[in-house]
């Protein structure tokens, strides 16, 4: 090297976790700190993870700089170093963000492989077996017969020159075939898709099992399943599947999922992971099918529907409820209503023939007209004596004789089927008497809700709302943010009308469960806490509008008022579940002192007294990291089994860890929202990423 040249080194942690957005950013920051420019050349010395990551950095740094591949693993030599595919992983799957960027040189030396542990050798052999299975039966026979020679030469225990030539021919044939394919089809428009044999299902398995399962191990099981799929579809003989299984087993590669893997995988998880495979064509999955060893069915991946894939998966994984994309559970179950209901139409709503026709066909309802505005509907499957009343209006909060009636705010035209379906979904929800299936279940995985910090839903584009709610389990409707908006705050007499209309606009854009919240100023909101009567009226209407959750600031209300509210809630059970919330934005209580436990016990006692399965939400303020430690000790003391529906977090920038640690209905934001609903909020992706890095999932 001359005086103007520098050699900078960076050692990366082993494993797929390095191949991430964070890993890429850390190297880029390192290069920028070292004043690297476009005359820099990157050298990727390592396995496939290093090559993929460094190649992607080379493709994007300063809009593209040269790089060199020096693969040190068998897997990298025969697969990832060849072809110019570079990428990083995301929580949604492998290699979903990347670029095609060819290395200037690839240097391979079999001496590098001597240090490979046996498991890493097998990891690479999965790709060698894959290549032979789609390219040349003679090469596949070499693998079937040459196991001892291949392993002994690679691991350095066999110095016989003829054996070395034999192994070199096996590896070079695999590398040469891939090089030939990618030269003809660099951008994977057809032929290059052959190289994905075993990878469509294999990558979906890897998305769940990594890093405990290596890439080649997941591909190995994928090869078996995709070969079985070829046989199931009638394209190859069972003997093809048997030969692939025997060859994989010969090199100590798995052909079945072990019990631990089965406990982590479901058909649903695999099919969901496969949905975001970049090779897909619409709803069709692109999978390489075989007609014989060395002979793919087509010179490209074939389009396969979900049904046969699910059939193959059922032979390997405990079946679950997944099916190919169809109507939602809510829609498919709407014909099983068990309660009678009465529809009362306000004078501003005209019942339609289409509405009653669909009610009769969908719910098998017997409809009796009392008068032009009131209709009794009794499903044939009716098993309940109780009759639910639904008042339909375009004017929220309008006087109705039955104060126990649900109110449905209509924005559309009941002469159109889409508007009728929206009404049916509401009817279905409020007439289910045992449970509300829309309530978020306490699971072993993270659940979250998003709070749009906007004052007017009527002008919001549905696509923007969908973007905000990506990955969320519920949406919080912050009434106080609407009613303190300049346009609405001066008109308190119409607050119920304004709120109901805004809620109706929200519901047209999402089917997620709704958390109805009026947050007062002392508890980090904007609603005037002195307006207690208006607060209670709004909370009452939250029930009547059928909101799945209604937030109640229980420490702000007298005990008598609380009891009245809980009794009122019972009449709307199980549709609306109470969230007993308490916020301490001034840090007046510490989690380690008795005061906060007293607040928790008050909420717990309230629910026990009224036999209500509510949610307890306590929010503190983190002034230092000790506040987070005290919170986690508090969490462990009140929920040692980790199965209660509780939300325990700290506000503020120093409280971010508590938001990551909380598992049930964690409040979150989105980067494109106007602002976060509370200081210290993280996005769903940030929370998931941190949980993944800390092995909390």
C-alpha cells in the first residue's frame, strides 16, 4: 500500500442478526466518521451474512462503490457470493431490502474451509444439493456417492490429490451453474428463479426459527417440502422425494422439523411469512417444482396456489386455523346471530328494501314492522331472551326514548350494499352476548395500539390511516384532541354530535377495535377536568356507540359516580370493556412506594366488585432509569405469571424502556403522524426491533 491508501477493518458479530438495518447503519456511520469517499473499495471477508451486508452497503454508500467478495464458508462460496444479490433482513423476513450489485472480484480458497465446524459444512451442503437437484443428475449422484471424500477433504483430513480434484469439481460445478444462470438473468426475471428451489418455504421457516436454525437447515426442510409439493401436484415420482431426503440426511441435514421447531411454527405463521416473499405473483406463490432429479418442471419458478401448499405443511406442522385468504371471521360468522334486535330509524334515515333483503338472507331474520321507523328482527338461531336496541341516525346524540339503545351513526346510503354491510358489522358486534371477539387477547406476543394525533377524521385519506395503523392491534380515539381543536372547542353543546360524527368517519377507515378516550389535563390530556358532567356524558356515549374499550380516569371520579358508571357498563357488556386509567405526569408517585400500589388495588377492587374483566392502565413519569427498574419490579409483583390485561409504562424520553417491556396494548406512534400522543412514545417497528435485539420475543 502506498502512503495515500488506508486499510480500515471492522469486525462484525456472527449470525443473521448482524444483517439488519442497524448493522448496516453502524458500518456506514463508521465509514463516514473515517471520511471514506467514493474511491473506497470494500472487501467482504467472511460468510454469506458479511457478503450480503457489505455488498448492500457498497451498493448504496455514496451512490455505489466497488467491493470484493472473499467467501470463507462453503455456503458463501457456492451461493451468496455469486450473482450480485445483496440485502438485509427485517422482522418481516429475509433479504427483503437490498439491491443487485456485482462484486469486482470473487476469490475462493478451499483452504479457508478447513476451520469450518461440521454443522457449518452441512449448512453449505444444502445449497450444493439444491443446485445439483435442479441442474444435473450426474452431479447429484456424485453427492450421493462421495460423502466421505467431500467431508474429509473440506475438513483437511484427506490430502489425496485425486480426492481434492473430486471435491473441487463438485464445488466448482455448483458455483459455475449459478454463475451461468445469473449471467443470463441477473435481475431474476425468470431463469434465476430456479435457484430458489427449497427457499420459498425455507425462508418462511427461517423467518421464525433463526438464529437457532441455520439457513441451510431451513432450506433443507424447504427442499423436502417443495419436492413433496411437486409429487403432490403430479409432476414427479415419489422416488424423487426419497432421493432428496436420503441425500440431505447423508450430510446431517434435517428433513423434518423437530418438536421444538414445531412448537414455534404454525401453518398460519409460515403462510403469512410467504405472503411477503419478493418472488410472489399476486396471491400465487412462486415455487420451483421438479419433474425429476436435475430436471425442473419449468425453466423458472412455477405459480402455485395456497391450497396445495397448506396440504404439504399439514404433514409437517400441527394444523391450525389458517386457510387461504377469504372473508374475515367477522363476516363469515355474521349468519350465526343468537340475539333478537330492534332497529329504530331516526327521521333523517330512510330504511331501504336492500337492507331488509340482506338482513333476511344473511341473518335468516324474521322481520316484523311495528311502524315506519321501528322494526323487530328475530334470527332463526335466536337463543337469547334479551332484545338489543339499535338506533340509526345521521345526527349523533339525538334524543332517543331508550337511553339503553346503541346508536349507529350512518354516513352512507342504506340503498348501497357497502353501507348495509357496515351496519351489519355493528349489529353483529353489539348482539354477541357472551364475549366480544374484537377485544385484544392477552397473548405471549406484543400487542399495541396507535393514537392518531389529529383533530378531524373527516378529511383524512384512508390510505394514510392504513399506513399509521400498520401492525397495530387497536386504535385509540382521543376525544379530547378533537374537542379542544379550535374549530370545535367553542361549541360544547354540540360536542356529542361532533364526537359521534368523527368516530363514524374513523370507523369507515378501519375495522380495528376502538379505544374511546377523553384524557383530562391533569392526566396528560387536553380536556378540562372541571367539566365533569360533560366528561361523564361523553364516556356514556362511548358505550352507546359500541366502542370496544372505554377509558375511564377512575381516580378523578367520586365512588358513587364510578359505581353508576360500572352499572351502566354492565348493560352494554360484553361489547365495551373499561380501561381504568391513571396518569401521573408530574411524578408525584414512585412505583416503589405504597401510593402507586394503592391506585392499582383501587382499580382491581373496582373490577372485582362489579365482576368486570377490565384493563388496568397506570402511567408514571421516568425522571431516571431507576424509575423503569422500579416499574418492572412493580409489574412482577402484580402480574408474576405475565397473563393479566394491564398496561404499565413510564412517560418521557427516559421511560422508553418501559414501553418496550410492556406487552399488552402498548401505546405506540407512527413516524408520519403529526406528533406522538405522549412524550417518549416509540413506533411499533422500533418497539419490535428493540424487543428482538433484547431477545424479549
